[in-house]
C-alpha cells in the first residue's frame, strides 16, 4: 500500500530462513532496502546468507541488502547513514 513513504524497507531476521524472499515476493519486490537482522546468530544456524541475498535479488535486482546485528553493531552505520 502506498502511504507516501520515500523508501520501502523490508526487515528479515536471519532466523526466518533464506527462502523468505521466495515466500513473500511482493514485499521484497517493492522494497528498496532489505535489512537482515540478528546476524550474530548466523554461526548457529544452517542458513546460506549468499543464497538468501540471491533469493532477494531474484525478486528485486535493485534491492540493497544490509546485514545487521545490534550486538556487534554490524551494518548499523550503513543503515543509519543510508
């Protein structure tokens, strides 16, 4: 739904799996940015981050992907100054 925003952002926790862009293609197709959250959990999960990014880019080749973690500050400066 168009609500007058400047950019559309989709949030995806790394715990949700690499196939989320395939399950919800409209959200990823409309988004300008994908924030992948909870990246600090990646070592404990059986998730291929590159496959996740590839799935998002299949839906939207122009989407900017920013992996983030609040615990180690990964990606936060990129997101805050986007």
